[in-house]
């Protein structure tokens, strides 16, 4: 099966398997404040990664690599939505475009539609420094995401079986690139050990890419005669992955993603220490069901909802959210106890 066909299958299968709700974000609760001493008018959604300040903490995460007409159409749609909503956007893996020059237009369209937006390139951790530089050039990217997807590769019949040397390659890329490097998981979450290792590199940010949303073990298993179903429930749920990150006290910017469905999920991730929150499956589904214009309104509503909820918890800035008291449910409580956190 061609890479292009496999990537198109991902879109169909991601929409079919839908989004499970096992992020454990439903076990994170705010303590109501009757005297928040705040006003909606003074709420700012600006968020920072190092020196970089973006006008929204929400961004559209990497989807639709592979190349071909359908990738081009999706990339164009997502780029328009990102532009209209003032959101940063990551493209899907650019490996196809590095291997075949013909595929470049499918990615370059993103920059064409959104000349001044914050665009992130995307490659796997098998990438070389030269490939990383080329991926950035292709989009005039403002940052590069490097994805970690061990479980997806193992579940893929034609996937990688050797994951040695990834951390060293990431370090080299980060040292050589002129733009920030973000390392992301793809829906299986990160634990303290991984976050600690990444925190010791020169990268700029870590997207914990938690479990509980789009599930690539399930997606790949739809294409296998014998499903590796032992990977279906494998991973660190988004809420506890953020707590694992906080336990490391990292110097890097922490980014949340994985199973984000609404502005309340965004608020919870920001309160658990993330500075940015990535959304993927929920956008794909909304665009497919309702089109571009409706998705733009839908995401504008997320910003409005976020302002209202920040006002309710007494936060004017994203950074204020880390002071909001939270109450955890049983599963999170058990996780924290057993991990000694
Ligand atoms: C993805 N994702 C992804 N990630 C990545 O780093 N490179 C890629 O090429 C892709 N491709 C891709 C295709 C499709 C169709 C989907 C739905 C997703 C993973 C994505 O960025 C994100 O990490 C996961 O989807 C989890 O987030 P959600 O979907 O639960 O919000």
C-alpha cells in the first residue's frame, strides 16, 4: 500500500473510530470562586513559548501528511481556518514531500494561504538534520515538530521496528535548526522519564500528546488482518501526563494535546501547567461534518468560552491559571499515589 493511501486511510479511520473519552480530564474539577475579582474584558489569551508570544493558546495539531490531492485540500482548509481564527497550525509529516518534489505543493499551500501565520513543520524522529532544514524551508516554518510514535509504528505492518538513537537525532536537529523544535507524542502520552530526557536537550517545547483521543493503535489495527489489540488501552492519559510533566518541574514549555474536545478541556490543560493546547481529531471531524465556515465559528466560540471560564476562575492571564485550585477524581488520585507524586 502506498504511503499516500495509508495516510488517506488514517483520515477515514480517525473519523470512524472517533474520539474516546479516556483523557481523565473529566476527573479534573475547578473549585468555584464567588469573588474572582476579574472581568471578561481584561482576560488575555496570549501565551508564550520562550520569547515567542502567540495570541491564542490553542493550535491545530499535525494531521494529513502523505501528499497527493487530498492532502493538499485538507492542508488548504486547515490553513484557512487557522488564519481566520488566529491559531498556529502544524502540518502533518513532511516525509512524503522530502522524498518527492511533486508533493511539495500539498504543503507549500499552507504558507500561501497563511503568509503571516505561525506554521509548524513536522517530521518523525528518524529525520536527519538536512531533512529537518529542508522541511522548515519548504514552509518557511516558524517551528518544527518532531513526532514520537513508537506504538503506531509497531502497530503498522510496514512500520519501523528500531527506535534507537532518537534522542541523539533530536538533539542534533535542535542544535542545528534556526527555529524552535517541539517534540510531540501522537496520542500515547509521556511519563516523567521521557519528559526528563527531553528536558535535558536543547529543544524548546514538549507536547505530551496524551492518551484518550485519536488512537493510532486502533486506527492501524483496522488495516491489519490480526489486530494488536493489546495496544488499544496503552498510554498515559492526557490529564496525568501533564501531572507527570509537572512532577519533573521542566524548564521547557509544556504543550498539551490528545483528546481535547472543547474549551473546558483546554482550560483544564492550561490549569495543569500547559502553555499551549493542540487539537486534531475534533477539528478534522468538525470540518468534515460542517465545513470551513462553521468550523471557524465553532473555534471562535472556544475562545469566547475560554474567556468566560478564565473570568470565573479569576484568571486574567494564562499564567494565572496554574494557581487555580483543582480537585481530582479517583483514577487520577490513584495514579498520583502509586507514582509517589
Ligand atoms: C495525526 N497526527 C499526526 N501527528 C504527527 O505528528 N504527524 C502526522 O503526520 C500526524 N498525522 C495525523 C493524521 C490524522 C488523520 C490524525 C487524526 C492525527 C496526530 C495528531 O497530531 C495528534 O497527536 C493526535 O491526533 C491526538 O490528538 P487528538 O486527535 O486526540 O486531538
